[in-house]
C-alpha cells in the first residue's frame, strides 16, 4: 500500500499542466456547483463506487476539499484501495480560488 502526499496548490497546478491527472473534489454538491477546479469531478458517497471501478488507480489523483483537511482522509482512503499516486491539496479549494481564479468552473446556470 502506498501513502498519499500533501502538496500545495501551486504544485497541483504544475502537475495538472504537465500530465493528465484525475482531480476529485469531496466538498458538498452545492459548493461544487458554485465553483470547483476546472476539470475536477465531484466525488461523494453516491458515485464513489463508480469512481473506484472506472478510474485508473495508477494515474495521479489530486484530492480537493475546502481547506485541505478532509482531503487527507479521502486520500488515505484511496491509497487503501490501491491507488498508487494520490495527493491531498493543502489549502484546498479556498486557496486554489485565490491563486488561480481563472481555473474555476461552475455548474450553476
């Protein structure tokens, strides 16, 4: 079993620019709809099993939450399910929004 790593938003942004990453957001659905990292997908109890079945466990997986705390638990969970390259993003979406406002998408009309 591998361990997840904690990285900064800047490191995550650089990683996303250099290679294809799976980016997941574990915040609640309304928060995700109001703004999320462009290219990320909402990961919750409803779609977790599908994600585990359909995603590549060897691809870099970046985990966002609000501030970087809950993402550590989610990242650990993924490593326990044989994901080999998992990153918890320190500062979470709140720091990302401040640093990279041009890389925010919404799903609200």
